[in-house]
C-alpha cells in the first residue's frame, strides 16, 4: 500500500470513527473480496462465508471508535473475522459445503478461448483442491487460502497470524504437504 493510499485509508477510518457510514463503506468495498476468501477458508461454504465476513464488518464498525487509526485496518479486521469464523466452526453452525458456489470465474485464469473440455477440467480440479483443503485442519486451510489463493505476502501473514515469518513459512510448508497428500490420486 503506497503512502497516498494509506493516507486515504486513514482518513476513511477517522471519518468512520465519527460515525460516517459511507466512509466505512469504502473500507468494506476495499477488503470485502479478501474477507470473503478468508472466511471461505475457515468455513468452506459460500453463504456462511458471506454471512461471516458481513458480520465481522458490522462488528468492526461498532468497534471502530476504539481502533488506532495509525494501525493497519485489515490486520485489525482480520482478527475480528478470524475469531468470528472460529466461533462458527466451534459451534458447528455450518450448514453445508457448497463447492460449486465457492469460487466463481473471477478466481479462474481463463485462456483467450477455453474449450468446453478445458472449462470442465478446471472445474473438476477446483473441486478436488477445495475438497482436499476442506479435509485439512482449519489452521492449514487458513494459511493456504491466505497465501496461495489471496497471495498475501509472508510479512503480512506473520502480522495477521501474530507469529514470526519463519513460523509462517514452516506452517505453510506443512500445510502444503498435507494438502498434497489429500490430493494424491485425485489430480
């Protein structure tokens, strides 16, 4: 995030702290895709991920007055989202895993003119990978989604997960290994 973007975000936060819902809307718009993907990593279901990310934004808005505007908003918001998702998982309030709804075309890299066969292969691969992810523990899914789907940098992951970069790298290595084991013979 460059300085101008950071200053703009800080202004949105300060306006939000004064009760400006429109300013908070800019924060929601900026981070909603990232939040949804993180929630999918925890919950595995489209509707539940939408609900959780929205609920976390509501909680963030209600608590924005206590937020230090000099800090990174997403890091703070992510903790709210993570805690909420873990509570949902703990309370087993997840209805179903809907693989077909989880990742739409915006997550695909599509060639200029994909054939029907290519589209079907991508869908099958995506489904197999998601099923493999869902078999993992929530901590493994969390780090794999954050790094390999969202492309979150290691330093940001260390900040989000509140651990050293070396720990992030180790956790990611082991999570990838476990995912590979889950996918053997399926892809």
